[in-house]
C-alpha cells in the first residue's frame, strides 16, 4: 500500500543520524521487500525479527515514540504478521483434518482417508508463535517424529504424533497377508511391526520436550491427552499381540510380557486421571474418554483374572 512517500523517505536518510527514520522502519521495509523477492526471501524472517525487536525496544522507551514513522512501521509489521497467521491457519486446518481422520478411523474401524506418504506440509508452529503471528521454522512431517525432531515439537504436533501412532496400530492389526505367519516370532512381519511400533511409542515418551512432560504439563489438557493417547496406543498394541499369541498357541512368555505392558499403561492412565480430578470437565478433550475406556477394559480384565485365581485357591 502506498503510505510511504518515496522521495521524502530517501531524502530523510541523508539527514543527521537522530533526524533519520527509526531503524525499525528500515528493517520493516526491507522485510517487506525481501518477502517479494526470490533472491532475498531467505532474509525475510531475519529482517522481520530485527524490525520487531527494534520496534519493541523503542516502545519501551516511551519518549518520542508516537510519530508517523512508528505508525508506518506498525502497519508494515501488522501486514507481515497477518500473512504469517494466515499461512499458519491454513496449515492448522489441514492438520486438524488429519487429526480427526486418524481418530475417526480408530473409533469406527474405518480406513483412513489421508495418506501419510503424500504429506509434504510442515508441522504447526508453537502456540505462542501462532498467537502473535510470528514466523517459526518447523520440520516436515517425515522428519518431525524422529528422536531429534520430537524434542522440538509443539503440543499440537505432539498430539498429531500420538494420533499417527494410533493409526499405525490399527493398520498393523488389520493387515492380513501370507507374510504375517504369526507363529514365527523372530522373522515374520507381524512381530517385526509390533517391535517397531513398541519402540516408536517408547521413543515418543523418551524424547518429548520438558514442556510436554508430566507432572509439569498437567495444566495443559493437550499435554494430558498426549500422554493418555500414547498409553492407550500401547494398550491396543499389546492387546493385539496377546490375541495373536493366544490364537496361534505361541509362547506364553509373550502373553505375560504384553499383559504386564498393557496393565502398566492402564495404571498410568489411571494415575494421570487422578492428578486432574479437580479440572473442569468442559476443558477435557472428548478423546480422553476413549483412552479411559481402553484403560478400564484392561483393569477390569485383570481384576476378573485375579478373582478367578482366588476362587481356584
């Protein structure tokens, strides 16, 4: 928008240092220009950050802050941030659809509609950057869930990771091919996938950033759901292993190991629920109910098993 007089602006740059336009305006103009240039686009975020930093510093001084130069700077900054916010809104709309697709598949048993292998969209930025319209570099979907990538994810991205693992569990248990041959524990695809998914769940817990760990993150219901979802995924994974082992009469040691893992995950979900018992129910994500259902199925079965043992004695 033509709000800066070109000749007047260039002339003002030849004045004494204190009479020139503030440095924040120059950086804001450069950032706007860089955003329109393929050659200098890589400098766009750096120039914007410097403009914002100088502008904030000038505002904190208070004296001499209200003039046309600062008004022009704020206009340029606002347009730049609006562009970032709009881009992030589009990105988050896609990821919300992905999240809903994975949970719909888990809850109904229907196949997923979004193919992970075709996703080239980067993960969402942090909540703080989204709220203030700040540019932030995020990782592509294919790289974000590696051990190095998990340490930098936002709460929204971690939720996507949990739903992704849930989807993989369902696909793992639904596959039916000649290569499955569940009886061969070491070499067949079923058990290879089982171990791979089990390791993925463990790595997700190990490499989550400190801000998404419990009990530090109990005030954030997204963090609570992340942990409950991962534990519920572990339960479903081991329940599938138990069912396959029992059906094919495989080594009872595998059954006992999976029973212990499922029970441990169910108890963790119970402990998390105890820690948030004073939270307003309206703030709790609706998917939390499914995690509680999965945990309850394990605890009830364990209770029935213990009761049967007592009756036998």
